[in-house]
C-alpha cells in the first residue's frame, strides 16, 4: 500500500547507472522515485506519475533536457511541480539555463550530499 504522504520525484536521464544510483539514494529518504530514460514519453510520465519534483538531465541525445523542460513545463506548472536541472555542466552554464528556461533551479551531479539536501529541502518547502 502506497503512503499518501510520501513525496514523489521523477528523474529523467539517459544514463541508466545515474538513474539507478539516484533512485536508490532518494528512496533511502522515503521518497517515491520514478525514472525515465529519455525524452520520448516524458510528458506522459509527468502526467501519469504527478511528481512533486522533476530532476532533469541537461545532456541527453535526441532532445536536450533544457529543450525538454519547455515541453514538460506546462504539465509541471499545472501540478505545481518544480523542475530542477540535474547535470554535470558547470554551475555558470546551469544558472544561465535556469534563467533562460524558467525552471526552479539546478543540482550538480556528483555530490550526493548536496543532491539529498536540496531535494529534501525542496520537498519540505512544498509541504
């Protein structure tokens, strides 16, 4: 039986290992995590899962995450779901992408403590 109070995070990334490790890390914090491997079907996943937060990789083949954010943003806005870029890009370029695309923020890949802290802080702000 699913806990109705459990927060939900959708992670969209083309790297299967990153999807796995992010899911394992956040599930340890009692967060329900759904993963999606590419841009195809991302709008359906957002609509069906109705996450409390989306972590979106910027560097994906076919359609980059910053461009995908423009497509999924109306679905996320309807549910008041913030989008965060989650990337290994440098912070200056991520800050610029956040401004250009109007997403909530960014979280750099590689620092699991920072990832956990920022995700948990964001989810608490929404409570």
